[in-house]
């Protein structure tokens, strides 16, 4: 199997199959993007609704949780300057464990590395659409053709906040 097979499985919603196929492709030269995509894919497999929809067992969810952390740690170890990996680590800890993650911290991530617009989804969300709108819209354009789970998650956050803003009175 190839990386294209993994991407195809992911795009068709077969996240667990995609994860297995990605794992087969990791080898020694995985890019930071591949590792981050797989980490977020696994993270989504830990969501009870997603897991139930895919029929994942508790063991599979535990494996997904463990691999999410391991992969994020690996990206940070292999690519120490990767702001996005540090961002996802903080974001997932906030989302899953309730670790404090402030708007100001999200903005620091967003301003640290202009090559990644992903942290702007948190800035937009944490500020309830008051900050980071142009950057989040640029993120949507950047992710337009990307059908990875990571891109889909980021798009859903941004689109949700922007839609809430449009519907807000006043």
C-alpha cells in the first residue's frame, strides 16, 4: 500500500483504515505534515461520536489516544522549530483535558510562524470571531483542496465561528 492509499481511505471517511495505512508508510522519513495529519486523524478517532460511527473498540480508542501523543512528541523531536506541532499539542490538551489555553497564547502561536495559519483557527474561536478573521479566511483558502482530517477539522472550526458571527444580531 502507498501514501495515496492512506489518503484515499482518509478522504472516504475510513479513518481507522487510513491510520493503519499511514503507519505502514511512516518509515524513517516521514514529513512533519504527514505526522501531524496522522496525529490529528488519531485524535479524531478518540472522539466518542466518531468512534461510535466507525465502530471502534475501547482498545482502538486507547491506541488512538496514545498514538496522538506519541506522534506529536515525535514531530516536536524531529522538527523542533515546528510551531504547528507545538500548537496542536497545546490545543489537543485544552480540548481533551481542559488544560488552560488562552487567546493570548493562541495569538503567540499564530504570530510566531507565518508559514502556518492553523493557529488562527484558535484565535478566531477563542475570540468568538472578534480577532483573526482575515487570517482565518486565508486559512480556509489555503485548505480548500486539502481533504485531510486535520484540514477538515480546522475548516469546521473556522466555518462554525464565521457562521455564528454572520447570524449574530447587530
